[in-house]
C-alpha cells in the first residue's frame, strides 16, 4: 500500500481527513504525515480523529486514539519520559509507532516545523526560507 499523497513511499499511518464535509480515511507515509501535520497546524495541536488537544493530552497523560501517537508523538515521548523519571510509575513502553530508525530526523523536522511557523508569524521570511531549506535537506536524508 503506497502513500495516497506522494504515491511513492509505503503508507504507515491511517489518518482521517475531512473531504467535502465527509470524513474519509487516507493512508500516508511518514514523510507526508509529518508534512500534513506541520503544514497547516493550528497553534494548538489537535488530533483529527478524536479531537484531543495538546493540553488535554498533557493533562490526561495518555493518547485518545491511534492517530494521537502520530499527532502528539513528541509530546507523548516527553510525557512518557517525565513519568518514568519523576514518578515511580510504570506507564508501559513507548508504542512501536514512536520508534523508527529515522526518529532523529523526524524529531528535527518537527522542531523545524515549529520554528518555521514562528518565523512566519514574526514575518521573518529570511529565516523562514533558511528553515525551509533545512527541512528539504532533512527530508532528502529521510528518504535515503
Ligand atoms: Zn507520502
Ligand atoms: Zn486521537
């Protein structure tokens, strides 16, 4: 099953999107998922499936559905780590979906997406262009 967006890479995530008012499930590769999530992200992240927000996630300390693991990947890793360090509570292992060989690149991409958004908000287009370039370079590595 190939990604329905780029039709090049294998699809690994099923994401429910609304098309013409009708929710449909689409299958995307990791790259496209990251792009979609970082492209038109509102300031507050929200899971498109269960509508969980970043704040709710931090409060509940658990994902609402499988898509949450994609949307709030960074947050969940942080929460899991905090929990295991700060409290003597075992909350289970990090789900497989969170562990990939290109984890480092994706983590960086996530960070850059945030920086890009900030740069655009601050109308610092020079910086935004630099960040975009770095994102494109990183994506090239991810595909290798
Ligand atoms: Zn794709
Ligand atoms: Zn969810």
